[in-house]
C-alpha cells in the first residue's frame, strides 16, 4: 500500500482518489459513487492540511534526508530517537516518508474513520455504553500519532509512530489467520492494540 508514482500534483490526487475509492468500496460494500464521494471529501481535507503545513511537495527521499540531518540537527535527532524508542527503524522511516504527504495523511484519516465507524457500531447497534465502547475500539484499532501525546491515552496505550503502520498491518493480518479463540485471548490480554504492538515489538515479534 502506498508509494503511488508521483507525477504532476493533479495526477497524483486523481490516482489517490481512484485507488482509495476502489479500496474503500471493496472493504465496506458501499456503492462506487458513495465511495468516491467519501474519499474525495477526505482528500480535499488532506490537500488543505498538507498545503497549510507546507509539506505538500516533500521529496520521496525525505526519510533519508531526516536520517542524515539527525547527525547535525539536535531537534531532528531527538525526534527520531523518540520514534526509535518505540521500535521504529531506519527502514520504517524511509518507507513511510517515501509515500507522498497526501497519501500519508489520507491513510491516517482512513484509519481514524475506521475507528469512528467501529465506535458507532458499538454504541448504536451493540448498545454498548460510550465509555466501554471507547475502551473496546482501541483494542481492535491502532492509534497513530505523537507518542508524547497523553491527552487521551497514557503508558503503552499512547499513540504509536505512523512509521510503524506497515509493520503493524502485516502483524494484524497474520494474527487474523489464527483461530478465533486465540485471537480473542490476545485482544483481551492488553488494554489496547497499541499496548499489544509495543509488547510484541519488545519481544521481537513485529
């Protein structure tokens, strides 16, 4: 997933809309027009945020540039050390930052949408109280972001660096091949998927 060929900006935006609308339709089962409308909305938000942050045109070798600049820039060095403390490798950094800024932001937005969707399912269809639903959602979905952000979660439940996303996806896919009873035991053993990911990284399993 990711690394769509970067051509002209509009061409990239068109590629992202097409690819992710098709993926969203395949996963959710909604109609093609609904999927396209939804992804177009997310992409419009993403473009605005990217341009506002000044990261719209970052080069695909930005990860390598970050690693190199950490040798002379203390602020970059400190930022990367925090990520490495959570198991992020140089390969993770290069891989994540090789994706266009639009696609990175779009992926995170889709992850957030999936979490919200599961939360709404829990409270509206399963009739689970909101507090309990919040607790359950993070057992099934990772939360990416700044590990220093403790506004909602603390300890190992804190956000994990987005550079880990590809490895986490592979881990989750592999876990889904296990018997359901074993899957459920692992889910219940940790307060969140983030806590479980951190544990598995420390154990060398991710």
